[in-house]
C-alpha cells in the first residue's frame, strides 16, 4: 500500500508503478476537499521505488502551491 498525506486541504496519493524494463513510474492522484480528483501518470521514471514516491510527493506539493497561488491572483 502506498502512503497518502494531507497537504493544504488536499489528499495526496502517490504511487510507484513497476514497469517491464525495471524502472518505476511516479504516478499521482490529488483530491480536493470538494471531492474532485486529478490523476497524473508517469511524471518521471526512477530506478528506485522510494525515489519515484518522493518525486510524486514533491511534485504534488508544487502543483498544489501553484494552484493556490493562481487562485489568489484571480481573486
């Protein structure tokens, strides 16, 4: 089971998918409090599962921060 975290009101669920070539794809699902979810597949590829998960977590935090900043700019 992959870990999930809560970050600034979003549920972040990264996943590392092992590929036939031995690499791990960093995948991610981000769910807002409203229930809407976004999925991102194969953000990048890694030799280690842990690196794929860490990258997906980091990518999610940047995406969430960017979305929140965009909402503030529009307000």
